[in-house]
């Protein structure tokens, strides 16, 4: 019995440790500079991780102090959390499995179209109210102004590895054919514009292409890129968590079975 309690306690302690990557992923996304203006996945991950840690603590107490109703609560609550966790991992994979981008004409990087992304993600940026809030947040960063200080020569700028947000928001789309002066200042021809984004472009440093669909697409491209990295960690954590839960379920079932048979044995001995 003591060995069984030790196993149950150890399993719950491991479950508690497994909540750390989930909480850490949410905190990392919340503090990642390029994604800090769009808060979608951060709080669900933090809340899920904290819920798993609380349930694991209750299971640890129930296993060590032989409180059966806490163990039952642990098994039921953890099963529900694992199902929610699995749904979240699958949802992230489905959402981020789009928007691969296409080569920008005459340039070495990929451009993204807003229609390449899932409808659920597009809804987060197409609303004028939501986008104005996101745009204000992006304007408060130095992601565009730092380009002028870092790149003085056009060749260095076009060969630089920028983020998708910088490609989409800080410069006009390649199809516009504008003439480079510096990373955030381009000469615009007076006779033609290839798309609406070209008309939206402005050399004013607070506007640039922040109203363009290419900016929204660049934001979503960067978002899905970071989410893919997080999803790999979450998937590994989910697999380990399921294995640990199954072992804990078997130990708890064995514990209940042993507890039920012990009174009968005592009766027979008397």
C-alpha cells in the first residue's frame, strides 16, 4: 500500500511538472515582441496549465493522504483537461497549416496574402476596431524605425532576414514597383498602382503600410510561425501527459481495488 501511494504521489508530481511547459509557452507568447500585440493563445495556455497544476496538486494530496474522493476528482478532472488540451493542440495544427506564402517578385523573401489564412484567424484582424488596436500597438514599437538605422545600402536591406511583419508593414509590396530610397521611404510613380495595398502605402512613418492587407497577412504569418513552434512542445507534453495519466489511472484503480478487498480479508480472518 505504501509503495502504491508513493507511485501515485510521484505520478501527480510529474503531472505538476508537465504543466510548466504549458504555462511557459503562454508566458513566452505574451512577451514575444512580434506577437505581443495579438493576444489570442496566451491566456488559454496559461489557464490550462494552471488548471492542470491545481488538479495535480489535489491528486497528490489525495494519493498521499488516502483521500479517495480527491483521487476520483483528480481522475475525472484530469481526463477533461487532457481532452481540452488535445483539442487545443489539434486546433493549433489546423490553423497554422496554411499561409505558406509565395516568392516576392524580384526579391529574396516570401510575401503572404490575407486569403491564405484560415477564416478564424482572419477575423482577428479584419475588424476595423480590432485592427486599429493592433495597429496602435505595432506603431508603438521600433520594428520599422530600426530598419533605417540598421540598413544603409539597398543590397543589404533586400538580402536581410526580416520578420514577416516587417516585410508586410514597413515596406510596400513588391508588386507595386516602388523605388527604394531607404527601408521606410520609397518613391511612388504617379501613373499606376498594382493593388489597393499600393494605394494604402504612405511614406509617413506612423502610417507606412499599416493599413495594408499585406501588413495583416505578415502579422498572421509571424503568428502562425511561432504557434507552430509552440505546438510541437505542446504535442510532446500532451503525449507524455497521456502516458502519465494512464499509469496513474491504473495505480488508482489498483488502489481502490485493494482498499475494497482489505475489509473482506479482515472479516474472514476474524
